[in-house]
């Protein structure tokens, strides 16, 4: 575990994550700075966590950044302003922040490589929007933390590993799976036992993340399949597909083309399946390119 932590937070690894996976590392740095500022403000009696949270009663521009705060917007004698620092809320906030940050660091780069930077950023926005929508539907309608996006990243990373079946990465996948279970369990415990109602949206955020993660994984695979059908080659997961022309001899291409032409003459063009139409559309051109060139005298 010690060797894993030292290699995980090595300077070279962090620099590589910053250049190749900007969304993951940037979000980790942003929530770390925001959390430090929130702690200082809460210690000083300024309820900054309440100001940054999403509150159905006082929606403002700061509410759009509710995902950077992991300190619960608790209420005190002045409900419209907040309660400031509380030891129990501080400890809960520290656990939640550590779990979300570790999830982003461990699963973020893998998912960002798989989906791409733009899709990962769009997924983060979608997770935050879904978390906010569910929170507003609950009483008292408050939301905070990046728990939805963290659960999303962990879910997709586990699915990627199951697809690749890399035995050398079993420990990392087990660690991410454990993180996902602990994150959902932490959300459930805080929702059930913390006195403030502002914790109620945590479990909704932890639940919407895996749902969107499975949806994003399935949609990405479908897009890969469409690209293969369109281009005739490409990757679907760990498998690489090539156009069937590359696997057939000239005689086999000619034989299948003649069979399809005979099928058209008897049953019409509508009788061809989509893959048969694509084959026929490209067959003549492939036959011409495969013809031996005659040497000029």
C-alpha cells in the first residue's frame, strides 16, 4: 500500500495526469483549494459552505459551484444564513472530501482516457445537473459535493476493467470497487444519522452517478460500433475490427458480389441487408485496386 501511494502521488505521475487528463486533476485541485478556504471561513464563523451550496430557497450564481464544496450547508438560529463551524460536520466533511478526491485521482485519468476530455467534462456537468435536480426535488432542496461525479468515474472505471480483463490491474480495480462501495455507504450513513437535512441529497448523488456511468459506457460502445459500421474498421473496447475485404481473396470477393447481384435480380435491392449493401458498394472499387498492374513494354 505504501509503495502504491508513493508511486500514485509521484511528481512525474502528477505532471502526466495534469497534461493528459486535465479535467480530473483540475477538479481535484479546485475542490482542494475550495475546501481549505471553506474550512478557514467556517472556523471564522462565516458560513461559506452555505453560500456555495445549492439551496432551493436562495438560488444565486454561487449555487452553480455547489460541487466544489464538501462541507454541509447546515442551519442554525438564522436559517437564511447558516450555522458556521460544527465539529461533527467538520469531521463528516473531511471524510467526504477525502473519498471524493481519492475517487477522482484513482478513476478520473482512466475514464478520461477512455471517453476523452470533452466527454468527461460533459459527463461531469451532467452528473452535477442530475444531482441538483434530485436535490431540489427533496426537502429542504439542498445539494453539495462532487459525490455524483466521483461515483460516475468509479463505475465507468470498473466497467472498463471488466471489459479489458487485465489481470495485472486487478488490485487497482478492486481498490476502485471498494471506493465505490465506501462512497455509497458513507452517503447513506451521513444521510441517515446526521442531524441536518442538508445531507439528504448525498445518497441521491451517490445513486445517480452509477446510473449515468452505465449509460455513458453503453452509449460509448454503441458509438464505437457505429464508427466500425461506417468506416469498416475501428476499435470496440479491446477488440479491433477491420473491413472484411482485408480478410478475403479477390476470388472470394468476386464470388460474393456475384451472389449478391443474383439476389438483387431475383428479389430486388430492398432484399439486401445493410452490411450486404455496403459490401456491394465497395466491392467493385476493391476489385479494381486488387487487379495486378500490367507492365508497359
